[in-house]
């Protein structure tokens, strides 16, 4: 009888065990059955016969409703349940859900703070996104609220509209969701693209209680001529005391409930300003230094910036300052410069007279002189004179892109030699960073056709033959020097399972290159994600091909040791090949 009761008791415990297992698996399966190999999987661990029943029973007694179960080294451990937020599957970049589990929150905060001060290159930025936006649990000492806000704030600060949308699609309920949606909405309003902005209201659900977004949703119904639905939502908003006198007045006017509306321009937020602009007849507004950046942008996009009096130097200077701060497009300033009235005599003697004029007039005169110049030498001379005039008033940002575009238009080969070096430094590189066509050179290991494995996904058998072939050539050349870039490639090949000839003295050649000990210690502590973050700091503003060979070697060596192969390949593809 006792044995029978014990058997029932044991059966009940097993049922409870598997019930909690199913609950745990369901919470973690955020990718809908995508296989996360590196995540600790309870189901696999239950097959291990070494699990101690007594330990299992003892642990089960501690499990409460809002806890998750993990089996670590054969024992059951429990912790409070945590949500994970992100865009990328961590396995896509050789990480896992616990990628931050050995890293302190203050270390992550400090690193992100430093990165915000750097204008990251495209490769650096790509790697940072891979790290920061992979689904994962927070670092030690950081709760999920702070961790998700860190991600959202970074996306907003870097104006990553596409990734913000991806984040909203993949994460239903999280701290800062309303802010993320409002940012998308405001960006579209500021670009005078209301149709696109109204499409973002699909992200507004019952989890967001935000009167600003509810008001925008009502306006979108009016915009799309769904007046009856707009009235219904407006009534609900009023009942909840979430509307206000200004909004009611504007919507009633747009719905034609009333035929009058206030002519007062409301600058409290971008939506109010926009509603003012579309409901006030002959709308006119003079922005100032205090005007919100998004309002400046909207005025520029909607062609609402007009200067009736070109002699109003104060207004022109305010616009120049706004352009320098990125609040309006610089093209507005140069359109104003073109309209400045100068007589023929002044234009002919521009180089002698510009210094006697007000600073904005001087820039206007030299810009017009540049437009009239037909000789390349003169064009380049006036462009650099203009640059000096902008620098003098600390307005360099107004002119930097215009200067770059005009130098590109002239062509670096047509620029006089005395200006060529300066011109090359002023030409802004394409933000999309397009690498040139690869030119293979079998006399240099890291430029050889071996690189086809990383560049063209060439078959392993063909690459192994290529390795043997290149080494035969190198062995015949007694003067061949194995560079740090060669060693970076060879370590990658070894890590990827290729055979390197036995007579290659890898240990002797790599001994002279030191890998920073503080970074190696992070590998020992299994802080892969944090180490990858440190590598982003090291690459910084540069593309990998711009780094010195020793840095390329130790970065790829660290990535090999961490098994972060996909990130390593990004570095190799940029840093090693010879390109046209």
C-alpha cells in the first residue's frame, strides 16, 4: 500500500515537472519554432540519466508561478522570468540568449556611452546593431525595462526608422513602445508625408495609452475621409478627458462641424503645429532659435520657409544657423544666396569687394561668382574661398555637403594640383560604403584566390587546392614575408577546418604580435558580447581596411577565439582583399 502511494506521488511529481517544462519552453520560443541551439534546452536535458531525483524534487518545491526553469550542469536552477526583446536571432551572429549573462550592467552602459561620442563607420555600425539588437537577456544588474529602453533610445538617436519598425513588428509589448511609435509618426509629419505617417498607426494598440497618438489616429481618419469613425473616436477621447480645446477646435473645423477655427499657431508639439498649418488660411510663420528641430524640418519639407525681404539680415542669419544645426536643408540657404541682388560692377569686382560686405552678403556674392565662373581653376578657387567664409562664422556644416558635391561634379582629375590633396579630403564618401571590385594576386597570400571562400562562397575542396598551390609558390620565394594580414587569413582558415602545410611556423610568426591581455581576459570570462562591443570601439570611425595590419590581426584572432565567425568574416572581407 505504501509502495503504491509512493508510486502515485512520484508520478504526480513527474507530471508537475513536465508541466513546468512545457511552460518554460513556451516562454522562450519567441521565434516560433526557430532552433536556438545555444540556448539551454530543458527538453534535451531531461534525457540525462544523471539527474538526481532528490535534487529535482527539492528544486521543484522552490518553483513559483512567475519563474523559469534551467538545467545547468545537471542541476535544476530557477530564476525570475524575464522577457527578451530585439530584432535579430542571436544565433545568426554566433551569440545566444545568455550573451550578456557574465557582463556587468555598468560595463555595458559605459561602452555604449563611449560609442555615442564616435561617428561609427558602416562596418562598426553594422556589428553594433548585430550585438545590441539580438534577442537576449539583460546584463547582470540591469532589468528588462532599462535594457529595452537602451535599445530603443539608440535606434531613435541614430534615426534607424527601418529597424524601429522591425522592432515594433517583432516585439508586442515593451517599455517605450509609445515613444517609438510617436518617433515614427513625427518623422513622417516632419517630412510632410502624412500618408506614410498614417500607416504607422497600425502599431498603436491597447498596450499604448498615449493621447498624442490617439489624436493622430483621429486626424488620420479625417485625412482618409472616414469622418464617422473619427467622430466616434473623438467622443471617446473626450469622455476620457484626453482631448483639449485646441485639438477639438481643429478637428471640428476639418470635419466641417464648425466653419471657424482659431488663427493662433500652436507650437506645443509637431502635430499641433501641423494642424495649425493646414487649417489657417495664408499660413505664415517665422521660426527662431527656440523653434523645435522637427518644426524646422516640417517647414522645409512643406516649402513654408519664405523670405519676402532679402535685406532682412537677421532672418537670413537665423536660417543659416538652422541649416548648420541640421534643422533645415542647406539648399534653402543657397537658394537665398542666388536671389541676392548685385549689380554687374559688384559681380565683376567680387574678389575685391566681398570683404567690405556683411558676412551673409559676402557668401552670397562669392557663391554667385562661382556659378558664373566657366574656368575650372576659378570654380575651385571660389569654392575654397566660400569654405573659408563659412568657417569664419562657424557655419562649416552648411557648406560641407555642397562643397563635396561640387568637387565631385568637377572631378578630382580636373582639379588643379595645388588644390587636389585638399579637395580629396573634402569629398565625403558614400554613406553606403561600396567596396571596389576584387583583384586577386596569387603572389600575396591574403590577396590570393583563397579569399574566394569568404568573398564568393567557393567550395572547400577548391579552396584547399588553392591553399596548397599558393604555398608552393611562396615556398619557392625565399624572400617572402608573412605579413600580419597573411596571419589573420591563415588563423581564419585553420579555425574553419582547412589544412595548412606542416612547414608553416605559425607559432613563431604570431609570437611577435601581442593581443591585449585585458581583451583576452574577457574570453576567459565568457563575455563574448561585451568583447565584440569592445571591438566595435577599436574599429570606431574606420573601415577595417583602414586599420593597421597588426590591429586587423589581433581583432580577427579574438573573433576566432570567441567563435564569432560571421562578424570575423565582415572584417576579413573589408580588410584583406586588393580592390580596384
